[in-house]
C-alpha cells in the first residue's frame, strides 16, 4: 500500500479499449455466493510526476490482491483524461467480484497508472472485511510523504473515490419489517432556461428534517455535500470504516451527472437500507435530494461541494406508508412534479422546476424486481392532498401542531370541512403508532440486552472455570516443564558439541580439498608448460639422432680414407726404395703398382710420376679437412639445400645444374665401381705375390717370365691412363646419398 512510481505492464488493460462501465447494469445485488465491490473514481489532486519528470496522463486500474499476486489483468479500468494533468477528473464506476468466503482475506487494490509509459504512480489497498455491506463510503485516499521528507506535493496527493460493498442479499435488521427503500430518480420535467452545466444529485434519508436543517445552518460537515472519510496509507485505521447505527444526517449517495444541461435526466436508482432508518416512516423522516452543478466538483478542492442549486424534500410519514401498502403489485408510488425549492433555476415559462421520482419498499432479502424506467411508470401516482396542499414542504412542528395546520390548510371547500374529524383522527393515529413502535423497539432492545447480558455472564463463568483449570494444570506441568527444560538444555549442549566437531571436520576437509585443488592446478599448469618443451625436446632428439648417424658415416669415411692413405704411403715408400732393396732376399717378381686411377703401371714396368701421389695425398688432406668441418656443423647439407633456390634464379640455370649433377653422380658411380674393381685386383695380386714369395722360399718352380705374368695388359694400362687421376674414397650407399649434393657442387666448381 502506498507504493509509488513502480513500472507496470498492464497488457490488455488498455483504458481506451476495456474501460468498464456499469451504467447499464440494473440491480443492487451481486451474484449468488459472491460479493461485488463498486468503485466510483471521482478524481485526484497533485498527482506525482513520472520518473522522467513529465506530467502524467493518468487512469485507474482496480483489482483484488489475488489478481495482483497472480499478475492477472483486470477489466475494472477507468477512462483516460483528455490531456496530461496532475488533477484528473474521471467520474467512472467500475466493479470487481470476489467469492463471499474470500471477503475476509481479500483487499481492493487501486492503482493510478500513466497511460504513455504504463508507469505506476500510486497504489492503495483497502481491506474488504472493514467495509459495511451496502454502505456508501466516500474516501479521500491520502499518500504519505516519501522517506520522511517535507515534500508538500507528495503530502497533498489525494485520490477521491466512492466504494460500496454489495452482497447477494440485503440483511434484515431487528425491528424492521422491510429490508430497504428504493428511490428511482428520473429527471427534470420542464426544460431549464438558466442551467449551463449538467447536474449531480446527492440523495439521503434523514430521521429528523428539522435537526438536519439546523446542522446545515451550523455548517456541520456531515450535513453539507458528501461527508469525506480520509484514509492515510499504507495502513488505514479500522475506525475510519466504522458506521454509526443511526445517523442524524443520513447516508448520502451520489448520482452520475445528468444531462443535457437544459433538461437533466438521471434514471438512477438509490437503495437505502433499514440500518439508516429508511424503512421507518414518521412525521419527521424525509427524503432529501440536493442538486449541484457538476463543475463544482472540479478545481483545487473538487469534492467540497459548494451551495446546492436547489433542494427537493419528500416527507416519509405514515400516510405515505399506508398508501404504498395499498397498491397492487409493487409496494411503491410515483411522484410527479416534485418541486425543487430554494433555487434560482427557472423553466422556460418562468416557474420553479420539478422532478419525477418513484419509490418502493423491499420486503425480501433477495428481491427480484427493482425499479426501471419502464416498470416505474406502472406505479400508482401519489395524490398531493394526502400529504399537504404544498407537497414537499415540512412544517416546523409535526407533532403537536399537526391538527391545526391541517385544519388551516384544508378550509377551502366544504367537502374538506366535512372530512375534518377523519383528519383529526388520522393525525392522532400516526403519533400513537410512533409511540407504540418506539415502545416496541425499546422492549425489544431491553430483551436483547438482557439476553446479551445473560450470554456474557455464562461466557464469563465458563471462562473463569477454564482459567482456574488452566492454572491448576499449569502448576502441575511446571515441574514437568522444568525437567524437560533441563533435559532439553543437556541435549542442546550435546548437539552443540557434535555440531562443533562436525564443523571442525568440515573445515579440515575443506582445507584439504583446497590444498588438493591448488596442487592439481599447479600440476596442470606444469603439464601445460612442459607440452611445448616436450615437443622441442623431441625435435632436438631427432636432430641429435641424425647427427649421430652423420658422425658414424663420417667415421666410416675416415676409416676408408685412412686405409687408402696407408696404401698410398706404402706405394710411395716402395717407389722411393731402390730396386735392389726391394728385391733383396726375394724372388725377382715384378710388383704391380697401381696408378692413381687404381690400374697397374704401364707396359714398360715404370710407375706413374711421384707428383701424382702427392696430388692424391693433398686431395685426401682436403677431404679430411672437409670432414672435420662437417663435424662442427649440425646440418651442412640442409643449409646447402636451403641455399639452392637462391642460386637457381632461372629455369635454364636449373636445367644446366641438374645436368651437371647427373654427370657428377654418374662419374661418382663409375669411380666407385672402378675402386671396387681395383680393390679386388689388389687383393688378388697381393695373394699371388704372397704365393710366389712362398714358392721362391721353398724352391718351387716359377713361370718363365714371372715379372710379366702379374702385370696387367698394356692396352688396358693405356686406357686407364686416359681416366681422371682423382679417386674418391669408398663410402656406404647412405653416405653417398648424403654427400651427393656436396660432390655435385665440387664437380660444378671443377667444370
């Protein structure tokens, strides 16, 4: 209650489309097992601005708290003002229905919403259980200052509404033969000449018209216009909803504006219950109709109505009561041309205006026939002479001067003079009836009070006995309670100890879990950090393995080169020795000397020149230096391969180099085959020489020309002299393939 500026989405609660109107609804009862809350939204003053500071364009949504909790849409929506304003005037009547058994739990929610932004400006909750059935409440809903600050606009924010709670039946009160009085106001009979605006009517039934006039002269707020009940939110007081059993100024009801201004028509029914004395007919009771201009309900103080435009008074005396009961069908009458007095309004003919109304007594708690414009015309018309010549005027004294006043007013004709005794008798009868009714009421009240007193005394005795019994039981239970309390304290201590142990255990487990999580995170980070290192390590291991293979190949080449060097040195040493030293102690066997190409010397038995051997030694030294250099470089072959694309700038150069590479490879292959053949021949020759030496030692026979037998064919020697003198060492096939690019590079440099 009292919420402000809350964003709401009303959805289909569009006031321009679903504004509910109950003007066409005829009947004062709600459906069976239900209750209806009728809310008439009159207007408001000093509404708060929207969140963005703009002026609101307000309308009102009415729903129950159950609908609000379920976020259901409501059809009880008023219309929107014609333009944005902080002081709107709606005048719309809407209704909500609830189950009768839910009346004690439900509240009526009134929300003022901005039409442009669907933003909730104000919200009020009125408990339904506080509302008296069929009693019209005229509320002034006041919004408190927000956050205790002195905000004048927020403090003056007021919403004016009339709320009526209707049930499915009219309650019957003790001492009342009838449940309610229904008054149907039709409209003004003659066109008005000086009425510029529509009119509204305030109808009430007063038990004493004289006292009511005195209260109006004394400016009693409850007798002027509509008595406003102020409700301060968020928690309204229960006393604001209290209704007195008898009200001296009646319970006023407000009609809708009647138009057009020149001939106002209302066609509205007012229901007065027996609680406000509407069913008690006496010489002082009267129906009072006050007419106001609808423009007086606008402005800074819209609901403090100004002076009425006129007043109509209908005495509700015993004659009227008897006349109503003599009718057929409905217990009602129709009054034509009831004058509007104390007014400046004039008709076109210059006379005082009059109105038509009908009224009936309802005896049933669930009446089926209410007055309508159609059935009100069938009621019998009231004769003005039954009340007075001047209908609607109530004299100063209706109790003691009734006889003389009636005699003064009825001396015009002889027929009326003949009826004087009957008039006197009839004038006394109401007074006696009033006395009898008053005595009967007093007796009923005394009896009801005695019954209530006896009931209360019996309840008091019962309560006292219950109280003493409870005291005895409490004394007996004190010991048990104390023992139970000690036991519960011990149990509580044990449970607290267990809880402490469990809490410590949970703490330890949590700490251990945190440590394990941290260790797992560290291991995960370490694993993630080692992943690239593992890849790099594997790459280095592959490179190291390749280097080991390359070193093994180089070592194998070194061994081959060393063997060849030793062989060459032996050849040089044999060549430098004199022939006598070489053949001393040995048979004269010609040792076949190999040339640089691996072939024996020429047919003359002479070896090749000594500088050729030196050239071969130099070449071997150079090859050893290149092997040492390759030992220090990790991948010289790969670097040469990477440098090839820069050298091969054009297609022709590529083809030339490829052709040279193929020639160099074929030459290497041929040299390798020649080296293998030479090695085989060297082995055979060595074996032959060893065999010959053994034969000479043992004195075995020799061939005729042994020196020539082991020599090669001179033609072959001549052919071998034409081959290149440079010999490459013998290498495995894998090393041959690895060194192929370098060899091709050497060949290309030589060419």
